[in-house]
C-alpha cells in the first residue's frame, strides 16, 4: 500500500509563489510515474503536471506551463511542485498521485493513477 501526503499549501497573493511537497511511503517510489492534479470547487479534477520515474521527463498542462515546475527526489521519496506567478484561477485543492504500473505517464486522465494523497489547499488572492 502506497501512502502519499501533501504539504505546502496556503494563502498567497497573485503573482506569488508556493512549493508543494508530496511525501511517499509504503512502496517503491523511485519506480513510479508521479503526477499533480488539482480540483477547484464545483469543477472536475484536472491534470497539472507529471514526471517520469527518473525525473528526466516532464509534462505540463497548458494552463500551468512556464509557471509550474514538477520535480522529484527519489532519495527522499518526495515529489515537488514549484508554483510561480500564481493566479486566482490556480486556487484549488492540489493532489499528488502515483502510477505504480508504469515509470512514465503522459496521459492527463486521473484514471491512470492508482494512489492519491489527501490534498492540500492553495488559495490565490487577487
């Protein structure tokens, strides 16, 4: 069983930055593709970014490309999302997710991921 725990969310002004972390345990983190998703109130969960098992491949939604950076530290079993130039429309609960079947996952559908964290709230004020 894989456990994922996000942290780092909070309230920030538009144009500011935040770094989210996702600590993994109970599995072999270094072999998993990982992703960040977000869900705003009243909306479906949407893809933000994903990263390959070794960190060499990344993929971003158009809405965050150039502002967000996904990374991982396999020695620490931790996934990160550096968010810059934040906008009010980035307000959402952010979730990390693990694909335990494949080391790369460029499919933005949440259905391709098997384990999820509980989420961390990010609120961007205008």
